[in-house]
C-alpha cells in the first residue's frame, strides 16, 4: 500500500491533540514527513511524538522547496486557510484544512474557486460529517418512521471557561472569523443538521455576548426554514451552561439524537439505537487518503459543503445586524 507523505502545518492544540493521534492510527497509509511552525519549540516538541522523526521547518516555503511532502494538513488559525491552501495547490500539494473553510463566505468563495480550477485535492476537515449517527438519523427520517418531519430542535449550551485551552489561544481571543466560537463550533452543528435534513433556506437570528473573554458574541438563537419545509430552532451558547437537546419531531413520532444514541418514539413504543464511540478525525484522514490515493469522490470534505455550513452562520449574523430574515443563497450567489 502506497503511503501518503504528509506535512502538518501548524503545531498547536488541534495538531497535537486531535490530528496526531488519528494519524498515528493510520501509519500504514500516511507518513508524517514534516512539521511546519513559526514557533520552532512547538514543532520540535511535536516531532518527538512521531516515528520516524519528521523534518522540522520554520516556513512553508522551506517545506515546499524540500519536496518531501505530497500533501499538507493545515491546522492553522481560520484566517490563514485561503492563503495557505492557495500556496499548497499552486505548488502541487494536496490539502486537508481545518474547518471553518474561511473567516467569512467572501473568503470561502476563494477556496471554492481554487478547488474548481485545480486538480489537487482541497479537503475541508469537518469531522461531524463523519459521524455515522447523523447519517443513520437521515435514513430514519426519510424512511417515514416518524411520519412527515416538521420541526427541528437543537440546543447546545456549554460554558467555555477562562482556563479552557481553546479560549487561551490568541486567535480565538481576538477572532477574525465571524462571531468567534459561534462559527468555529457552529459549523459543526450546521453540518450535522444539513446531513440529517438537507439545506437551510432562510434564517432569522439574535446574538448576545455573555463573557468578555470569549472575544465576540458567544450565544445565539436562530430560527431556520429548511428547503424541505421543515422549521427549526437552533440555540447555542459558549458563555452559559444548560442541558443539551437535539430532536426531530414528525407527524407520527419523534427522533431524539444523543451523543451516542438515537431514540425513536412513536405510538408503537420507543426504540433506542446505540452507537459506539467514533474517532471522527481518524475517519476524515482515512477518507482524505482514499480521495488522494484511490481517487474516491470528495464528498465529505467538499469545499462547497463547507461553504454552505459557514453561509448559514453568516446569514444569522446578517439577520441580527439588519433585523430581517436572510436567505442563505443570498450569500452564496
């Protein structure tokens, strides 16, 4: 099996705690040949965890000139995604980049255009698209088990305190990406919603900032109209604590989505489906490998799908500031 020679660009929390453990499980398919970081201490420290020991570079240009990688894993602040994706594909490298695709839709469209005009793979790493629980929910909803789906309830309220490792990163304390954590984490939720229910047509939203240290508005309530006609309410907060709830309500029953369970509630009774804990980062890097090396279709890492996720969040922000409902396609035109 031919290995993919991969360089990790950016050696912060995501690279160390999320990407590297997944990549180690794929050592028979992916070889980490290089690490790139402006902070050499971080790169050298991360290199000690990799066998065989990768080369360490301080600049992207040094990596390109070395010729030792055929693909890059971009674990960088969101604001750098378009620039480094372009640098990579111009130099003949395949790319897997952390979500969100960009700081806003305007910048994200640049990445979409790069994907259309280059043969190299551009894969946006949205790990929620790899959770089998949401794909199974889609099948149940479309099977008619709960009748005609009519209403979505999504509530995710989890306090990020001052000492949280993600709250400590400078680029999240002073975010260039729209509404900070609301887009950073929110694109996960939108990806899951769209996996289960399809595209969002229109939104109306309100935002609020509860915690000064989170860098931007940290709480949102958004009403959604999906293209299928389903209506929904999405509530998320990173400045407050409350219980989570995800459910799709149909004319003949309900589907409740837990972290590792699906509960189907109908007049015939309650059925619970249990799902094993999944390593979604492993699954996305495996999929990236198969897209690059085996020519698989890039469905789950699609730049267009990532742009659509971000567009829902940006439509919500526009709705709040302009005090009107906003159609998502307004931003995508």
